[in-house]
C-alpha cells in the first residue's frame, strides 16, 4: 500500500500547476487554442496520482485521464481532487460524452479545489455549481496561483472570451440564478438601443442590432432566452440593458448619497441600464466630489481627492457581484467628508469567505458571471477577479488608510478613507472615547499599514519606545490589532 500523504492544499495546488505545464496542445488546423490543465488526485489511502491534458491521448481532459483511464477500477469515495481549470459542466460536451463535473460526482469525490473558472460565460461557474449541488465541497486556488494559471493560459482565455462574444449556439447548462430565466412581460423593445450599440461595438460583433444573428448571440450569452418561438430578455438581460430595470426589479440600480460638510445632503437614484451606471456616476460626481471635503480642515486631515477610477471599481464590484435574489435591498454609494462607503447586498459567494475579502487577496470567483463578462468586455471591470488588489494598492499609493470590508446585514460594505482622520472617526464611539489624543494620532498612521513593529511606530509617531508599546498594547486590547510573535521583532497586524 502506498504511504499515506497528509493533505497540504498549497503543495497539491502547486503540483497541479506543474502538471498543467506538461499539457500537450492538439495543434488544431483552425488555430483554436486548447487549455493547459493539470490535475492531482489525493486518494482515500493517501496516495497521489496526477494527469495533464493530452497525456495519454490528444484532446483528453486531465480529469478524464485521471478518473477514467488511470482509476476506472479504483474506489475513490472520499478522495480530493485539484484541477487548474473549472471542470466542464453538464451539457458542455457533445452527447453522449459525460462532462468532467459529472464524472467527479459519479466517482464520489468529496472535495475539489478549482484553479480558475471557465472563461466562457455560458459555462463559467456552472461546473462549480454542479459539484456544489451534488454535495461536493469546493475551494478555489490561492489568488497568486490563479494569476499564474491565467498568465500561462492567456491565449486560450482570450480566444474563449472572443468565441463567447461571437457564438450563436445556446448551450444547455446548469442554472446559477433565477435571473437566467426569461421575463415574460419583457421584450427587445425594453432594451436601450444606445447601450446595446455600445456593447456591440465593444465586443466587435459585425451583425446589426436588429438582425437575427445578433439576437442569437445574445441568447448564447444569456441576455435573451427562447420562450416558445420568441426570444425574450432574461433577468440578467433586463438588468444590463433594460431602459428602466427597476420597473421589473426594484432592487436594480444604485442609490447615491452625498453628505456635504455644511450639513446638506444630495441624492441620486441611478435607474437606467446597469452598464450605464459608471458613466452616469462619473458625470454626477465630476464637480461634486471635491466639494465634499472641508478645505479649511485640509492640512489637519491631509485630505486627498480619491481618483474616480477607485470609486468606480468599488461600485462596479458591488453591482456585478451582489446577490440580486435579495429583493429588499439595492447597492448604495454614500460619500462624506471622511469616507466613501459602498454597500452591496449579499455575503461573499461560497467558497469565498469574508476573511478572504477583508484581506484583499480573495480568490477569483464571480457570483454573476454574465454581468462580469459584459462589464469586462466594455472595459468597465477587470477581466477576472474583484479588482480588490488595485483598490488596496491605490489607497497605499495615496498614503491613505487601507480600505476596510465589513458585513452589515444584509450588505457587504466597503469603506474607502479620504483622509487619515476618517479611519479614526469611523471607530465605535466608545472605542474612540478610550483613545488619548496621542493614540488617535498614532492610529491614523497605523491604519495605512498592514502590520507595524514598536520601533517603527515610535519613530513615525515621535514617542518613546515604551509609550509606543503601551499604545500598541491598548490597540490590541481593543481588538484593533493582532499581536504576532514576541521580542523586538513582534509585529502588530491591523485586524480586518
């Protein structure tokens, strides 16, 4: 019997990537790129087996090679699988071929770690959903490893996305949301022709908007759906391109609020097509955003004008990744002198955790792949992921406190700070009252870092080392910091 191996997820992920690099391309005459995919199977007895695409026969998927060719006679109940690409979902392969997701379920595998999603929005996350629906625990690869997989599959991903924009055939796949269904009361007349035209231009579709070919492509992408003999908008279609989506979905759109230093408020409800919100928001904020800072306090607060791109990224994330099944809440943008708060209904989608979101290093996974696809194709969102890293990096570049994610039922809330004082004043009143003037000044600096040491704190805040240690101890007692290690090299990590 093989020696039993203890599960080390990171090691298995790295091994799967090494297998991925051995993949054999089919060299198709049509120039179509095949993905490089590696798979690792940790069997119930602790032994490990690997496979890669094309290992035993041209075109064979890595999971097929691993499960059907190498382990057809093996009992795999309770095994764990690592695959660098989302297993294909039911309906993705021509009958009578089984999808990889179906084979995994039939093999009674208990846990699957997925590298990246399939880039085609007609398949994206549906293999994952099928596994989850059949009781399999799914995890995503670490964010840095996902970047490696995407980089080494760049040509395949680019082609897959282009094919999705031009495809006319609708695949039968696992539904992710009720918003994939048609809305019987809607029609193409409810769409904004202006924004459909912008989408057509962005995706380089040559077919005219009023042509059957164009409508067929929208059907493949999930924007339209066949109802009898008639093509009608889906829920996602209405959200994206409907002239007034809120007529059918009250939770659609974005509610914007500005609190001015003089005590006055201004609100704006963005009710048009979802894809119109970023540009309409920019027009609204163009002359208003600087005026929400009290310039008489600028020196004390060291305020800066947040780049609109930073706010747009946060808002697009909220719109694209929110849970639209929550009908009693909508996305919100709240701007005050010290902060910009973006609220998005719904917790992170399983298996992404709040802790991963708070670390700004969450694995890439889309709740609403079609929304993400359309926004990315229109250059309003990153191709993959949440854009978290860019938001965090920009705040750091500006010398501002690091943004903060929190869960305030029913919202996933992102708080961007416009000045160092904002991170202090956003503390709970009781906690704020317990801080001395010197500690408040110290906390303003600490929140621009991920972790600090006492000697660095003392130098930056200009206090003796003993005082620095007392400050850091107090912050730790309040739950603002987490102490890591001991002695002179002790680090104090900002608690997310």
